[in-house]
């Protein structure tokens, strides 16, 4: 079991989710049950899956949930790109969020790779 609150990529994903919630206030109200709902779900899914995986019984399960968190990050990235392409949000704000998201994606990937290396050294596969 890992202390997820100490993981920098979890901390950054919490901050990102807060920022996403705030920018959703600027989206058109008629997107409340469409894009806004999807964006918020994706943003919350990232830290949620990191913490759920950290609380699981072993690193294999943690690895799996990190994959889900990473998939949610790419879903969020696509939704943010769509808001930019539709001119629903300022491109600069969206690009800043995507930059932060890319950093989280890299951190998750690195952590997953380290888990895999750790288990290969111990002769067990993830």
C-alpha cells in the first residue's frame, strides 16, 4: 500500500481537477449535461484512480489503476482540445491546462515504469 497523498502526481492531479472545475464555470450553461459533465468526470477520475490503486493490496493492482488514471488524463486532454477548437474557452487557458496534464501523464508513466522494473528485479511480472 502506498501513501497516495505523498505522490507528487496525485497532488498535481488534485490541483488540476480544481482548475478544471473553475474553468467549467466559464463554459456555456447549455453544456452542463454534456461537455461540462464529461470534463469534470475525467478530471476527478485521475486522482481518484491513483488513490484507489494506492489503497489496493499489491503493486499489480496499483499498476492497473494507474493505467486507468492515465487513460482518463487522455480523455480529459481530448475534451479540453475540443473546448479550444470550438472556441468555448481561451486557447491560452486550455494550453496551460494541457501542459499541466502532460506533466502528470509523464509522471504516471514514469511511476508505472518504475513499478514494472521493481517487479522484474523481484522476478514477478506486473
